[in-house]
C-alpha cells in the first residue's frame, strides 16, 4: 500500500510540470494561427481609430477581465512588459470582457495598466471580438507584426516576454502623420507667450510690493484639445523680499506673501483654464489625453507674463 501511495505522488509530480508548460495546447487551440491577418475593430471610439491604423507598428493584444483571477495574477508582469517594451513602435491594447464599466476602469486605473484600453461591455461568450479571435480562455495574448499578422498566440505571459525580446524593429515604418507628438498651443509656443502676456492681469497687491513669482501648473489636454484638471503644483516668490518687507512685522510679512502667492495661483489657473483648444497630443497615431506642465513667470520689470 505504501508503495502504491509513493507511486501516485511520483506520477503526480511528473505530470504536473508537463501540464503547466502545455497550457497553449489546452487553451489556445482555437486562437488564430501565425500568419493570419488580425480581424479589424475600433480601438478608440473618440477618434474612430481602428486596429488597422496601427500598421507599421508591432501590436500586443491582451484579452482579459478584472474578474479573472489569472488575469489579476498576471497584471504585475504585464505592467513590467509595458514598461520595458512599449514605445511608439510597439503598442499594447488591453481588450476587456468586463460588463461593469466602473469596475473595469477602476481596476486598470488603480493597477496602473498603461496602454490602450477597449471594452465592448459584453460577456466573453457573447463578444464578437472574442469570436473573431478564437478566445476561449483569458488571459490570452497575441503579438501582431507590422503588417497586422499574427506572430504569436498564447495564454502564457512567459511566452509573450520571449517573443517581445526577439522583435526586429528595423521593420517598423510609421507615417510621419501618425508619429507620436506632444500637445501644442494653437500657433506654437510663441503664440502661447503672447496669449499669456495679453491675458494675465498682474495682481495689484504684488505690484504694490514689487513682488514677482513663478507658478507652475499642470493640466490635461484632452483628446479633443480642450483643457481640463488645471491645478498648481509649485508656487514661489522669485525676488529677494527682505528689503520689500523690512518695515513690516513678521506676521504681516507672512500674510502678504501668502496672499500674493494665492493671487498668482488663482490668476494662473484662470488664464490656463480659459485657453483656446490645443492641438492634442498623439500616441500611436491616435489623439489622446496628455498631461502638460507649464511654468508661468510673473515679472514686473518687463511688463511680461511668460512661460518659464
């Protein structure tokens, strides 16, 4: 009896590694084979961009869901792969089979899953994309070459890493019009400086005391070029104010400094929030939301209010 138990455990541990290494033979049989052109679909509804618009680049398609335990287990490694390999030449697209929009967005936001995100809000068994790509198990992953054809179909993230390490980036050919670029103020930086000089109203209290400063704001340039989420991230007086305040008591000096800094911050936020639409930033040929940082200098000497 003891020998039979020992034999059972030996067989179990002999079979387990083979099964663990052969997940594709179990779960990837229905996936598209190498050389097949990947079915097209809309990857960004805001810009109406499609998968075929990424031709010339390599693409990783990651099929997953926030409710999937194996997907959650792979999230840290997927994030590492994105950090190591993602560029304008290699795009990660996370295709989710979630049906709860808030849960989907919260998961990839909280777990910092960078890349493009797409969700039909349809169960996997009912999803046209799942059917087109032969997805029966998640997570499932594809790598597409620059012609949009499959060069890897797997359910094993280890195989994904090995394939990404072998990509030949000399094959990448991105049209100039679809290369990555930063958001820009209409007419460029010179026009932005003119806008700031024309629009900023120098705080009277700062003028009275001869105070100058720099306020740094961050904001989002949305995919349609509008400005949102304007906030101050740094704010300081840039002149030696000891002579300015030499006749004032310490408490009064602090009060005036804080008041002026608040006025600089309020004016910077007001003027940036009122900016006209920008030319949006582009990532992977798709207009996308991009965070922008802008230093605004408040200078009395020259009557200018400009970028730093």
